[in-house]
C-alpha cells in the first residue's frame, strides 16, 4: 500500500510528530529507537497497516500512511531522525 504522498506533505506531518514527541520528552528516544531498529522498521510499517482500522480512530489516515511509508524506507526513516534531532526555533 504505497500511496504517493508529496515530500512537502510528509515534512509537514513529520514536523507535527516531531513537535509532539519533543513535547512529550521522547523525541531523542524515538530517534535512537528508529536508528537501532534498522531494517526492522519494515515490520513496524506492517503493524501500522494491520492496525490501521483501530489506529484511524485516533490518527488521520494520511498520517498513518506517511508513518508506514517512513518506516518502510530507510532513507525516509533517517530523514525523520535527522528532523527529530534538529533544534527548532521557538
């Protein structure tokens, strides 16, 4: 299920996630977990796809699709990790 989502849209969704993860104090932990998981993140993507009927009660479908795509592609996962580790103004 690889829906084509524009990179700008992904970045906007990533920014929302990064802000929330930082606010909850787990941004660095998530970044480290994504790096440590390596190729196992593909399994995480499959869990997102399988759990989508329940997860969509709390998270919009397009956010779930971006999450799954991010976990499926190592370059996307690393780009999100880099974003998580950036210092944001404000």
